[in-house]
C-alpha cells in the first residue's frame, strides 16, 4: 500500500502544514482574511507589509488579457498597509492563537535602524513565526528610500539584513527585487547579512497599458498614473529563472521561497524542482479566491505519490542539475516535427508559423488538410508544436544522426565535430 506523501514544509526554519503560502499582498491584509485562507487549506501567509501606514490611491490595479484569458498579467500601484499597526499586531496575535500550526510571516518595511528594532520586536511579540524584509516594492516606497531602492543595492541589502538579524529571534527571509540585471549578487548580499532564507520574485516595474482616448497610462488616478509592479502568470518564466539561478549557484546556500505567477499545483512543482522549499501565491487568489489551494494540495499530493516522493525536500531542487549554460548544450542532439494525421484538423497554423516565423519546412498539400514536413529542412525549433491547437498532434522526435554529443565549449576547445546545419537555404 502506497504511503501518502507528507506535505509538511520547513522553509528556512519556518514550518507549515504544506508549502503553499499566501504572498504579502491584498489577500493578507487582515486577520479575518488570513483565518479564512487557513480554513481553506493554506499552509502559511505572509502578512501584508507593515511599516508606517500610508494612504493608498484609487484606482490601483490594472490587467492585461491575451486572447480572452483573464488577466494573464496584473499590475498594481498599491503600497504597504494603510491600517494602524496596533490593529495589525492585535490581529496577528489572534490568528496565531487560533491557528498555532500554520505559518504567519510578517512582511516589514521601515527606514532607520531603530525603526527596524521596534517593528521586529512588536512582530515577534504578536507571535510571528518569521519575518520577510520587503526589499522589492518597485513603486511608491522606493522613491522614499525603501523597497527596491534597498533591494537594488547589495551593500544596503546586506546592512539592513544585518540589522534585522541582530534584533530578530525568529527566521528572517529577504524578499528580493527582480528589477536587477543579475539576481545572484543580491541573494549573496542577503546571505552575507545573515538571512535565514530569501523569497523571490517581487513585482517587476511596469506600465500595464495606456488609455488611448484619455492619453493616460493605466491604472488611472484622475488624469495621471505611474509605473507599478507587474505580477501574475506572465512573470512566471522570469521568476523561475531567478529562483533557478540562485539555487544552482554554488556560493548560495540559503533556502528559497518561490513567488511569481503560480496558478496551480503544476506551477508550484516547477518552482520546487528549481529549488523553492515553499511557494507563495497572490494574483491567482485575487482572481479566483482562497479555495484554489484545495486543487493545489490534491495535485501536489498525487504528483508526489506518482513520482515516489515521500516528503517535500525530496523534490526541492530536483531539476537544478539540469539547468545549464548554453555552451554546455548538446549541439548534435537533433529533433524533427511529426504530425499525427488522425488528429490534425487542417487549420494550417503550423504552415503559416513555419513559413513566416521559422524555417519554411512545413507545406500545405493538395487535399488541403494535413500539411507535409520536409524533414531534410526541419531544424526541430518546435514553433509548429507551440501554435498547434490540438494537444499532441505535433510531436518532436529525436533523430539518430550518427554524431556523438558535442557542446559548443567542446567544439571550440578540441574541435569536436558538429552535424551539418539545416535550414540554410
């Protein structure tokens, strides 16, 4: 009889019933919200950032849709908590009293050393299981010397992290900004400051769109707007890259809480395979509610059982060894496209994509339905597979071309032979 996988999670010393945490954002603005989320099944929550309460603007959200999808990209210009700190701390204490086994992490953003000392003490007195230092906010707060203004400067990151570790007795996570050229130095700075872990990514500096009749960027506040933070499904590839870049760096040794575009259990698994010990979710909850976690728990449990993982730590980082540099890829590995004639609907989308955007190797046929592939010209780019609307209709099949594996690094180093190029007509 198969043993049910154990979803219990330990991320940087912060334990939770499962790896699914709510990210610091509107869904974690109050104790009432977080208690409803815990009732739905969430393992942890990162409280909406506390600091000196501010006045937010209206409107504050924007979204971009693609071919009828709901908000594949999301943008906000909302800042940290606008509620009194006393109220927040009272609610934190109530949540921990009622849900002692769930993780409550308090996100913090203040300026001076003394302010960090005070707010850390108040957070711990309220029962925080961990702290998350918000070094990522790309709008509003960074103009005041906080948020990404800290996160973009490794030395400042290290210094303030050091302050937090001096005052804290619970684990400290540093939330990193993606608004940098290379995430690794910033993760290393947090590590040098003594952080117990990092969380990433925070939102990406962006303008979501422009009202072409009023001539004002969105979201509109009267007759003006500003850049905001981009999140949602569209940022997942960027987030995965940054999580993986840190996880595979041999000098970086901290646990990671992954954030950015997680919609379902599959997305969460991808983050964990690239090194995340916990996964934080915001935008999808804003769009569909707390109950999405039910499917996430069920999906992760089934996945782990199917792949023989008994605990979360057995799958964390499993894909990291396969994340390499371009120069280490096998240039002699070759695939070609194959079309399943039975499932092809004759839409010709692959023909258009190949002719206009790839290598002109797929051609229409006389019967007007199933295209034909010129395998001698196919370079295996897989654009046709991407545009095909029928699942599994087009597959990429490996070719035994008789050439031994050879990377670019090998080729320029010892002259390893490369297979002939295709698509050069």
